[in-house]
């Protein structure tokens, strides 16, 4: 991208910005005012670059040897099968809905493995996107511009140096490898820039509705000549604005907490990790509620084809339902942590 947005997560040692999570969140929110899909892909590239930057120096040099704008995409969600071979893994199967797959030179594929004690470990293998078959599967109501199609691997070999363990990431192994760089050890924190996209969608929708209302939009109500004169619409706009502010406050607080721990090389404790997770989900939910209120205020005309508000509505309804942002699950996990109830040992937490 023209302004180097794809190098947000590229290490400084390889010509990148090495940006912290708060910076990425702010950038993605701003980008979403213009194009939510572009913002989302920048967020994906940032988070995926943070994963790839956990690798050792020779592998990092291979990823970014041509340009700091090399794009990495991927998913930590396990799919397909992984078979252990000498010094690596053979991956087989399909990984669905990989945002940025059409821009990325490298792709991270999540998979699981089982050790000798029968314990399951979550890993990601970094592969060349050119070695994957891209399946046209992204046919959805919103966020269409992300082109989040599926990737198919057929006995694709991934050597051990290109494999990232989420457990090793969580316990600080990779931070010790690159002590001069902030190291994010809590992998779900990489989703925070995506929430920045969601907040940006809502903030832009609020801006558009306020502009239209203040420009003298006529009211359908027999009680008022203009929409701006209606107390019910005034209250709805105030509620929407407060929901956007609420979303932003939760999101930036979470991003600042992640950055503080990353700079110190620590992993947030369990309670803090669950709080960050629920904050991200709550922010996404609040932003979605804001857009629904704004659509009520703007009226049915805002849902016509070509309307910016219709696109915002479709985009936020889709983006805010990312699996990692499910509010019910996140609240259940946070509630258990608050009560000291048992939680499974997992890098997802």
C-alpha cells in the first residue's frame, strides 16, 4: 500500500514500523471510515506479521528479504490434518475464510498436534501462498471486499523452523528470542485491530447520519417538521454516540494493556487476558448496536443499494460476528475467571 500500511507489523530490523497494538487499532479505525474491507486486511496483515515475526532471524529474513511490505495472512484456527515427518510437518486440508489471501505472499495455517502424553498443542505453519489452491468461497452479506476465500493444501511440507507454537508464544519463548522488540504473547490480542475496523464502521455511520440530519432532513412524524427537531431522534443519536464511545474506550484500554505487557516481556495473567477478550467482544457488540440505532434514525431509505449506511450495516453485521468476538462465550470465560472457577489450560485463554 502507498503509505506502508502493510509494514505496520513488520519488525523494525526488516524495515517495518514495528507498531504497537494501539497504533494498529487507531490506524484500522481511521481506515474503516473509507473502506472497511481495506481496513480489515491491514489489520489481518498486522496480526499475521506479529505471528511471523516470532520466528528466528533466518526465517524472518526470508519473509521480508524483498520488501518490508510483504503481506502475511492466515488463521490460528486449526483445520485439515498435520502429519509429522522428519524435521517438519505435512499439511493436508482446507482452511476457510482467509482475509488477505489475494494480497499475501505468505500464509499461516493453524493445526493441532498431539504429544506422547496425549496432550494437544496448537501450532501454525508458515507457507508460501503460491503453494496453496485458492477456493472461491467468500459469498457473504458484508465485508465482501476482503475476498476472504479458502485455501487448500495438499501434502504441503512445512519445516520446523517455519512452525510457531501458541504455547511457546504464550510462555514467552519467542520474546526471549527477540528481546529488543515488544513481544505480544497473548495471541487473541492480534484481533484487536479488527475490532478497530468495526468501531471505525460505526463511527463513520454516526458521522454520516449526523451530517444528513443537520442538513435539514424532513421528518415523517406529524409532530415535527425536521428529524433534528425530534426528541426521539436526538436521544437515539446520543445513545449511538455513547455506544461508539463505549466501544472505543473498551478497545483502546485493551490495546494499551496488551502493549504494556508486551514491552515488559510479560504475559498478562489469566484474569487480565479474559478481560481483554471480553472487552474486544463487548466493543464489537456495542458498535453493532450503534449502527442499528443509526439505521432506525436514518430510515428505510438508508438500506437502498449503493447507500453508505447499507454497506456499513452489512459490513458490521458480518465483521462483528467473527468467532473470536462472540460476546456470550467471552462473558462466560470472564465470569469464570472473576469467580476463580476452573478454566481449561489453553493458549486460547
